[in-house]
C-alpha cells in the first residue's frame, strides 16, 4: 500500500431528522504517500469537513476512510493520532490564549510520552524559523505569521506523516503567506510529508499541490492536476466559473444580472 | 522599581515564571487603574487584616464580658462604637465578628466555586446524557428558594453558623455550574480544543488544562460579586436567630439584638449594619473591577 | 499623475494622525496621512496593522475610545470633521459619508428586519413619512439588484446569505445618498463567485451617482482592478500613490514586494518571493 489517504464514498451528515444537512455527499479520492493534494471550493462546499473527518473530529455517516494504510478507527488510539496532524485556518483561534509557546509545544510531547522534550521543543522552534527567545511568550505577544508558525511547529513536533492543512494562510497578510507557504514546501521536502491542503484560493493550491479536487455543495465536481488548474482547462462548468472569478475584477455586465 | 517593572513587562520572558508573573502584573495594572476597584480591594484587605489581627486590635475578653452598669453607652473614647444591651464593647465585637464573616465567605467560596466549576465543565464538555442529567440536577437545586431552604436546613439540623454555611453553599452552586457550562460550550468549539483532541489529549486532560484556565476568571468574578449576597444571607439568618447564636459576635445577630433599642440607642444596630454594608460593597466593587481586568474576551 | 482629481475635492485630509494610549506607551496607528479625493474610486491598500482601517474610521470620527484623532485638515464635502460636535457628526455620518464593513453578519442589527433598518436610516437623515421611507427602501433594495425586494424587506439578517446581506448593507448605506462611501474589506467575507457580483453592484451605483468611494483592502490586485487610484499604506503612512492601471510601474520596494510575493496561476515557481522589510520604510 502506498496510499497515504484513501477516501471512498464519504458522507458526513450534521443534525438529525428533518433538520439534517449533508455536508459531504459521496466523496472519493486518494492521495499517495509524499504527494500534495488540494481541495478547492467555496464556503459550504464541505472541504473542511473532509479534513475534520480524517482527523476524527467529526464522525462520517457513510463511506470508508483509510489513513496511512489502515482503516480509520472510531476511537483512534494515541499512536494513530500522532501520524495525522492538523493546521487550522485562524492562528488566533487555534492556540490556547493562556498557554505559552513552550507549553503549547510541550503538551503533545507529554500526551505521547516523548523523551528529550527540551531538545525537541527547541528543535521544532528552529525548524519553523521562530527565534528561541520567543519560547515563553504567549500567543497574543506574537504576530499572525508567528502564530501560524507555532501552530505548524505544534503539528510537527509529533513527527506525523500526514499533515492536513485547513486554509493555512487565508487569515494572513500576503507577504506572510509567501513565507508560510515556502516554509510548508521546505518542510514537506525535508520530512517527506503528505499534504492535504484545503483552500479557496486557486493560486495557492496550484502553487502547493500536485493534484486538485474542485468541490461544490458537498461533492467533488472534478479532479485535475495543477497544470490544468493554471491554464483553466476544465470539463465542469462550475470549475470554469470558479477559475474565472479568481482572475480579479472586470467590469462585466453579464455578472450584473444575478439575483 | 523600574527594573522590576521592565522585568515584568518584558517582551521576551526568559522563563515560565517571568511570563506568568508578567501576565499577573498586566492584570494588576488594569485593576489598579480603576479607583472604585481599589476602594473595594482596600475594604476586603481591611476585613482580612481585622480578622487576622483581631486579638491584638481588641482583647478577646471584651467580646463576651458583660458589664451591666455600662450598658447601652453611646460611642466615646473608652468605647469607640459604644456598648450594647449587656454592656459589651461594640468595637471589639465588630472586629471579632469579622472573623465569622470571613469564615462564612471563605467556606462558601471553597465549596461553591469548585463544585459549580466541575459540574458545569463536565456537563458542557461531555454533553449528551451526562449534560442532561447534570443540568436537571442543577435545575432542581436552583429551584429551591435560598432563604427558605436555609431555614428548613437549620430547623432540621440545629441553629448555628455551620448549618447556615451549609445551607448557603447548597443553594449557591447552581448558577456557577450554569456559568461554567456556558463558557465550556463556547470554548469547546474553538480550534485549540480540536487541535488538542487531534493530538490525542484525553477528555479529563482537556478539561483540566485547556477549559479550566479559561473558565476560572468568570467564576472568580462571579464569586466575588456574589459575596455580598452571601454575607447578607448569613446576616439575615443571624438576624432571624437561625444562624450564629448568642453570644457569638456575628454581625447579623448583633443587628437583631439591637433592634429593640434602635430609636434611642441607634448605634447598637447601626454599627454592625454599617460593617455588613461596607464589606458587601467592598466585594461588589472589587468584583466589578476584576471583571474589567480579567475578562478573557478583552485580551 | 493627478488628472483624475476634480476641481472641488469631496474629501480633504491633511496630516491625519491617530494615536492610542496603551500600557506600553503611545501607539500611533496613523502617522501623518494626507490625500484628497473627488468623485472617484480610491483604494487604500496595506497589510494588517498598516493603519488602513483606522483611517476609514477616523474619517467618520468612529475611532474607538482610547484613540485620539488629530490633523491639520479633515473635510468631507467642505465640512470640517475634526471640529464637529456630536450633533454635527450624526448628520455627517450617513448623510455625507457612510461606511460598509467587512461582515454584514456583524454590522446589521440582528433583531430588526432589513426593511425596517433601511427605513430607519432614511428617516434619521430626511424628514419623510413612513410610507415614503418604505418606498425609498424598496427602491434601494432594487438598486442593489435584489430581484425580490419584497421578500428581503421582511427578512432578518440571519435569513440572508453573505452576499445578500452585503447587498442589503450597501442598499442601506446608499439610501441616505452620501457623497463618500467607505468600504472596508467589503467582499473579503464573501465567496469569490459572489465577490464579483457585489463589486459590480458597488461599481455601478457609485459611478452612476457620481459618488466618491474609498475601498480599503489587503488585496492589492483586487483593488487595482476595481479602483481608479491606489494609496499604499505601510506602518501608518502612505508610501506610494499609484494610478490603478500603472501597478506594474510601482516604484516603492514595499509595493513591488506585495505584488511579487503572490502565488500566481499564470506562472509556476517552486518558491515564492518573500519581502525583506527595510526599517527605513517606516521612517520616511
């Protein structure tokens, strides 16, 4: 088996009875080890829900998930959790406001009983390019980009094989986005990581990923590679529309008559 | 002085201790910028000091020794607050009474805070049936009228300060459980909890190390604000003769004892009454200040 | 090039400063900004902390409390904003100058129907009957291309999608016919396909009514494709003023850096350019 992630017919339903809502409706794709796969779509397309299902934060209502060569257990043991880690969109919300950077990085090490904690904390700070002297700062004493570096360090400190990235740069300034994307590229190369990247930004996905799935309303409408994403050659009209709107603003009377 | 300040406000703390102290100091700066909160703090500190130093401020004997020749004397140099109907020195009684008030406040806080916090956090974090059962239990206790339950309690056990404390504690925790639950529900949805789950942290660990530090400030604030009510309830029970029993110098009981003389010898009731008022006010002001200084939503 | 600026400026700003007193001393969010604008679309671009949103708020004197606004001149439609009292400001806000925020979810009153909110805004600035206000509100909703204004009129904000909510917000802000509209990241909470529609509506209304529009955004490309002129902010100052069409001819290294660090669909590269910030940029 050299598939890192195998998703087949995944369904996720929120709520019960008449109020239920299918966020993901029969999604299938595979990501081989070492590859970088992108999920693109607008809000409500279900792309983030897939990430949450893969990290067992939400429970699927149907379909099969295989991660790192085995089926995803309902109550995954710690050893399994370690292998798949998440980076969230908003570094302001994903770091505990009352924990120092040191504590944020130490927590996962304690949970998994890792040895050489001091060394690992310092090493992970170095790896994400944070000065060691920031170690005892609190998140509110860091900039957005630095916080996202902490979040990445927290995910990497457990030495995972798969990193699930949920809009990792959309809350950041563009100049910081470039730094974080470069960092993620470097880390992937250095550690042979598998990435599953969720984003609404086509250019970011094209830059980071080998293959891309375009999602709309809980379904994958098209799977393509980054080359086709760049040129805008698609088979599905929705992909075409998404691509067109990401090209910037044009005074186009055609778009005016919607409503 | 300047050195200590820059150490506390350092941008790059060199140790966990420095980082934590720096956070306390920032909260203190926020609190000390509020004059009303400082007045509240001063009153609470005064209460603490007078409770701690009571035997040195006023001799213990003066609290109980009766002097029927010198009863109902107005405030004078000899008796600063005057004397009561049995000729006991009111100043000594008020000072020693602060020990009782402080004990009530401390015991209720120790019982109510942790109980409400734990029940609320567990209900909020675990959810489902656990939540339903715990919250219905909370509702049951919330439905008891506090003073009436206290009366029943005291009647069933025996009148005394311990029964009063127990009765107050049992009827006081539900609002804390609700508060902690509401906070927990909000915290539970945050990404940092999702991150902790994804890293394999267990539920007890998450509650203890992630949820609790964020619930604490609001519980402490609420507790401080409620102190006034607790002191008043205790005094009320004392006034009705169901709390502290004579000759104990509990302030509520003292007000009750003086109520027959209130028209001619106003000080007998009024002075312990002022003590109750001041301490309640102090806790209220401090609580308000703490709310502004500690509110996690502001930082 | 200042050929677009017309003879009588709608908005004149000179030496605008906004400072906040904090525990660590005085922090200046805006440090001496001057510009004038006419009936044009002006973009203000910068990263977080550059002071761009603070400028927007300062123009309406809506800077939150420890903030202090000073300057040599701040005039909207010839009226002085700096010396205006609270009463004058109420007439000014909404009447002369209005603002659209990022997320309609937070800027619309959640417990009031859309129609009622728009009517209220109209009646605050014009003496009209309830009936006339209602007619104006309907008109305003039609103007933002809501095909079924009757339905939206009776909706509560949470019953609308993000794009619809933002249109309602635009309708409300334009219903009092201000001279200048400030749009602070008006589309960044919206999906890309909806973004274009909202921008098109904004564009259309502003040019048809001959208003001035200030668009505040972090997205240089978007602003350049939408506005006539762009001010680039860095650390509380304007570092460069550009004709939107001349983006590629930007001179300041910060502006050039902002353009260069974006990943692009049109060109594949293994690494993105990052910005080397020069401390001198903030000391102009």
